């Protein structure tokens, strides 16, 4: 009896195989984009340097009307970088220092330099999301937000939602002014921290009567806090004056990342020469600690947050090859059956 031979069809690249390969590639690209975006670190905080202890820093003097109070664990200092003028200083009570001496105190002079650095840092942050002038009535997650026409304003409530991330940072860049309306409010939710909110203003800022404001204002010109406005943060004016009127300030110390201790090596642990004499480490005073603390955040255990920026491209490649092999196998099996 003759045995029938089954003819084997040659493997051919068809439009179906090509379509499957293209789909697999697009799938891999989508996965890599999603994972890369999800693993990227939050926007870093603007480093304020020695200005972090100031609730008010002015380029051309401070004017206060009515009883104004300032408190906070970071200090609640008042200073004028180019002139010691502080009108109404007697009605200001603070847990920090009011720098009014002549000549300008070196602490204020250094804060002036640090303010320039911080302002330039905030102004140069990218990428950014363009927003309309009016921010009231909106909820914003972390990011850099820029107005390109008409400055920035808040009427009603602006909500900043950290989505459970205590390191979420907001940087607002105004192309002209910042103006908040009477009774306006900046609300922090889901772990948002006032230490991580920054307002870079190309000209001047005005906080409305009875408004509740959050964050550090870095203004190129002047800042005015009208009657009964409250500030959880700082008002820092590079070149102009700061005007106050019966205001309340809170300036809390932001969390600090300690400098990691390097692991000693064999050469590092060698015994010192006999003539070497150990020098005792000086313990900084509380004032020095407050002035020199950096603006980085610590974890609960006191260490640095882990690096989440890396992505395992080897695993992704293996996954891709596996998908293509699977598709090839399915296609080959179907060809043999047909």
C-alpha cells in the first residue's frame, strides 16, 4: 500500500506575520514608555540656602502696618538686603530675628545671594505645563506650571493634590504678576507639603485681604500682603520692597537628608601615624543647624530615597523576543495544519 506523503509548506513571511510583529513592537514601546514615566523621580525642590530661615526678605525695605506675627521651627527672620529700613518694626512679633543693624548684617547679605540663585533655579525649570491666568477652582498634581500671558491669579480655592506622595513639588512660573483675591485659599491635600510649593514671579506679587496662601514667593520686584493675609511659607523679594498689614506667617523647617556615611575600605581603615592627633568634632549650635540645613527630604529611616529612575531594558528585550517567538510558533503551527 502506498503511503501518502504530506507535503510540507515552506515557511513564508506573510502580511499576518508582519502585522503581528508590528503589534508586538508597539506593545513593547507602550510598556517601556509607561514604566519609564512611572519610575521617574518627582520634581526636585528649589534649594533656598540661607533664605530658608526668612519669612520676609526685601531688596528695598519692609513696611508693616498693624500687629504682624511670625513663627516657625525654621526661624521667622525679617531682613532687607539693600537697606535696613523696616517701618512699623515695633508691631512685628517673631520667633526669629529682625535684622535692622547698620551696616547690613552678613547673614542678610548671604541670603540676598542665595535668593538670586533660588529665583534663577525656579525660573529655569522645564518641562512645564502651560496654565491660564486663573488657578482658582482647579486641582493640580505635582509639576511645573507656567503662565505665558497675564500672570497668575487665584480666586476661590486652588487645591494642590500630592496623591499620597510627600515629596510632590509644585513650581509656578508667572510671566508677570501673582495676584490672589480677597478670601482666596491654597489647599494642600493627600500629603502635600508647604515646603514643596514655589511661586516664581517675574514682576510683583499681591496677596488679597484675608487670603490663605501657601508656598515660597520668589519675586523679582516687590511683594504686598494686604490686611489679614496669612502665609504658610515665605515672601522673598529680590529688588523691591515688601509691604505687610496685620499678617500671620508660619515658617517650618523642612526635612533634611543627612550626608551618607561612606563604607570604609582596607586602605581607609589603616592606623594613623603615631604623631597624628585626633581632633574632636564640634557640635553645631541649634542656630547653626537651622541656618545650614538643606532643603532635601529624608525617609522615615533617615536615609536617602532609593533611586527609581533605572529601568531593566534586558528584561524588556527578553520579553519582546519571547513574544515574537510565540507568534512565530503559533503561525508555524497553523501553517502545518492547513
